[in-house]
């Protein structure tokens, strides 16, 4: 029976994106697993090298639909560091508002999907309904529901006017009540707790060892958040980070829902402290950066830390290397799947909040066959 | 138990979803919809063509043809932003229902000899 | 003779099982949608789904057995329709003899068992896992379900008596939860958990075979709901019966919307260690004649 293989993906109702998980099962128990990636490799890093800096921002935005603002934020911050561009004071606050709105929409989406994975269709529908409030806000502020296109070197492209601020605060108040409701639901509901508690364990030691990031790491009792480094306007706004000690799927749920509440507070703070003034320091549409200059740009996206390495080649980047949080969370995901049951696999995968297309960076093909890259091969490169 | 109460409440309240094709969606001010062009103010500076991240806009200055491929357009609004004229020659409308049966229909070509009537355009197939 | 034939073919037999079963399913979907704050499909949507399914191609996978795959849906449907003949609905003739309740239980059981076999017949990994789960679920819910049916039988001497719900509340709960397990509605939709194992046993089924399974599901819903209405809420004429079965349907829909899916081991523990003691209390009471 031990050679009974259950394919999980690349096409599977529980996965929105193509990830292949080969599960070797004994009855309901997962004995072994194997990952396979590369179904949606798009070669974005290469195309980034062929365009001008500003056009690249819009391409970087399309790496991920959910964390599109984080990607542009990291990329624009990189350009600003390379070309020594001063950012308008007000723009920093608007960026924070956008990033936190995006965090809200990403976390509510992930929680809704997680509820769907444990077969709780009602809460799934309710959460999508309430998430619509955030989507409307994003649409109102930026003009688009996804891929907001807000960032340019030196500032942002759209202002948040006082009339919009009023609506943002109104809708956030409405949303806050709902977030409280879901927090209580996750804490109290018997079946939800039964399904999520002590499933997908990732101990504190393993989380550090395997390099987990974002809410996954925070759910294992490690308080680490790059926002605390105070990039952008984060240094000037008071905010708190959330940690849980449960190390299981349930505490990942809790971290996400509490981060939603924290994000609402953060948006309020940012709106309160927002200085007046211009939203952008005008930059020319074509930026020329000294050849060979390089930088590393980090931001805290919703799923964890997003890292951009950029090296200039004049009008275009010479190389852009992106490390998405999902990539960092693949090894912890494998750790969580050990000794789990088939019924728990979907919710464990969802609790990692994977964005598979973001992380599909490279497929190695040798002699017409895909090969596995080992650690030694990487050292040779 | 919270869900049980909410479920009963929702049973008697009106659904939030709308009958989409029958009831048009509410769109906020400043929505980035389909890109359109106004030839009256255009000075043929080609800024929109140069700055389009998706290379959707193409301009023929000699023949005075301005065209956009909506299939390529990513609705970033960059063309509108860089347009130097006042009022802006390239502008974003609130049109969002852009699906058609043929790919060619997505390509809008604005030609000179139709300029007498404002906003009129010809769709090449 | 006419009424016998009528009851087999039209009501409460074949046609009613299909039409009212689909209608109940439609009502369930509509009410579920309203509970989830959305509009939902029209209540005749299951019909349209069925018609579309029937026009599709029949595919037999390489690892599957075509004969078994054809047999399973037919037997499952036929057994469910047979079971409804034993339910005395609103004065329509039903098969009545000593111990007919057990034949009723047998036919219900057989219908579900063929649902379980159907997954093994396809040879698909999801189908096999779904079948294993289906069998484990049968083992779980069948005991409390049968005990509550026996309790009700002892009380009413296998005739229709009104409002068992107040006399034997635990038997009522056992019956409803047993029916939920049998129909595979939330929180017991474990064998067909789409997020885990696609569609469970029915993963590989297409076309007319899947259509037959849809009919079997509709018939099972019809027989379970009407049996619950008659046995738990008592008899009455046709209109009262329909109202009672709608009440049962509402209870099922409501319960299915307020829980997350159980895990199969949790479900087993729930049925055997939480529910069985409760229904046993009522069984003992029925034996001793305390009510």
C-alpha cells in the first residue's frame, strides 16, 4: 500500500495555481511527498533586463496579482536608492496606506480560501463579501482592483483626497467589526479548531532552520517583521506586530486575522499623520543610472519578506533577482506536510499562502530534460 | 454559534450580489478603463507611444494615424500621465466591458480623414 | 391495482423520487445561497444540470471496469427508489409487512454501498480514497441511525405516530445526523470533499452514468427527507406531509451551513462515542416503555 500515490495538482480544486505535489499515502496518512515546480515560469527576470527602468515597474507589478504593490514598492525603492531620488513626504504615507490595504485584501483572501479548504463554505462566502470593502477602497484610490500602478520613483501617481479619506475611514470601521467577528470565530468555533489545531506543526527551531518568513514565521513564535526596520514611513508611525506561539495552522489563521486588525490601525495612524504637500518629486521618464551600481531592496510583503537585488546597466537593469516570500516558505511547507493526513494537506498548503507563479523563477533544462539542481550545482554557479 | 445567528439573519435579508449583466456595476470616479484619444488637441509628440510599458500604442506621424491595441493595454494610465497637452489628448474612460468576438476588434485605429466628426473612429478588420 | 401501479411509477415512487428529489435539491441550493448572502441558482437548476450531464460522452478509464461502472449507478438509483416504497406517505399504498422497516433500512444501505463501490470500479486514486472514506463513513453513521430507527419502531410498533421528536429527542437527533451522513452534506461531506479528493468516488464518472448517480442522489434525498418527516413528525394528508418534509429539509440545510467539514476520524469518534450513547438512552427508554 505504501506505493499508492495521490497526485495533488498541478490541476486541483484546492490550488489556484499549478503546483505539483506527489503524495505517497498509507490510508489517509501522508508518508512521503515530492514537489515539482516550473509550470508557470514566465521569464520575467529576463524581460526586466530589456526594458527601461520606469517601464519595468509595471512589469514587476505583474509578477504577482495579490502582492503587486509590494513588488512595485521594492522595485521603486531600489531605483530610488540607485539614482538618489528623494521621495515626497506625503507619498511615503500613501505608500503605507496602499501596502496595508493590500495586506488586508491579501490576508482576507487567504483566510477565506483556508475556510474553503476546511469545507466551511458559509464563512468563505461571508469573507469574500467583506473583502469587497477593501477591494472597493483600492479601486477608489488607485483606479484598478488589482495591479494598482501607484508607484513611480520619487512618489506616487495618485493622491488620497480628503473626500476619499472619509470613505476609507467609514469602510474600515465597518470592516473592523467584521474582523472582530472572524477573530472570535477562529478562536471559538469547535470544528475549525479541531481541524486546524496541531495540524501542520512547524516548531520554532525548524522555522529558523528552514528559513520561514512572514506570517508563517510569526505563527511559530518568532517576532520578525521587516517593517520594524522602519523603511518608508513605517519608522514614523506607531504600529505593532503580531506573533503566536501555537506553531500550527490555527496560529497562522490567528496571525493573519490579527494582522488585519493591526493593518486597519496602521492605516488610521498613517492617515492621521499624513503631511500635506506634493505627492511626487518629478523625475524624467527615462532614468539613466551609472553602470554597475547595485543595490538590495527589501520590503515586508503580506506573505513575508520580499527581496530585490538590482544591478544597473545604464538605461536598463543589468540583472534583477527577486526572492519572493513563497520561495522561502517551500521548505517549511514540506516540513509541515510530514505525518499529516490527506484531509489536512489542502489547509496546510493554504496556510502557507503560496503564490506559486511568483516563485517559479527558473526551470533548468539539460539535454532536453528537466533536471534537479542540487546544492553543489548552485555553488558552482 | 455566531455563524448560526448570522446565517439566519442573512436568510431574511436581501442578497448583496447583483444581477451583473442586468444591473450595471458601480464604478468609482477615476477608474482606469479603456484608453481613448482626442485628435483635436494632439500635438503628435509621441510621448504616449514612448512611455507605454506594453507597447500598445503606435503612432504614424506622417499619415496621422493613432492606434491602440486594447488587447495589449495594461490600463496603467501612463499614456494619460505623460501627455503634455491640455486637455489631455489621451484619456481613460470608464468603459470596462471590452470583450468582443474577434481579436481584431480590440484594435482601435483613429485616422485623419475622420477628424471632422469628433470621436468618430474606424475599426479595421 | 391502479393505485399500486401509480404509487410505484408516479408517487411516491419513480417520478416523484426524481422530480421532487431534484426540486428539494434546488430548494436546498437556493436556501443555502440566501443563507450565504447571495442570490443562488433558480430552483430548477438541478434539472438543467442533469439534462446537460446526460448529453455528455460516457468515458471508461483504462484502469476501470465498464460493467461495474454502469451497474453501480443503476443499482444505487433502483435501491433508493425501492426504499421509498416502504415509507407510508399520506395514505398512499406502501409495502407493509412484519419487519418492513428492516427491508427499508437494507435498501437505503444498499444504495449507499453502491456509491462506495463505484469509486473502486474506476481505479482512479481519488476514487479509491473516496470509496474508502465512504465505507468508513457508512460504518460510522449506520449504528446510531439504525438504533434510532429501532427506537422509533419500538415506540410506534412500526405504524405512523405523531411527533416523536418530543418523546425521543435523542432518537430524532440520531436520525437527522444519520441522514446527513448518508446524504453526505456538510459537515459530513467527507467522501466527496472536493478540496481534498476532487469528487471522491464519482471523480471519473461522466455522461449518462453520472446522470444516473445524480438521479440516485435526488432519490436518496427524497426518501430520506420523507422518511424523516413520516417517522419523526408523524403522518397527515399530502399537504401536511409536504410541509413537514420542508421543515426537515430546512433543518438539514441549516445544519449544513453552520459547520466546517469534519475529518473522517473525528466523524467516526463523533458518531460512535458521542452520538451512540445518546441514542442508546432512548433505546433503553423505548424498551422499558418509559415515555
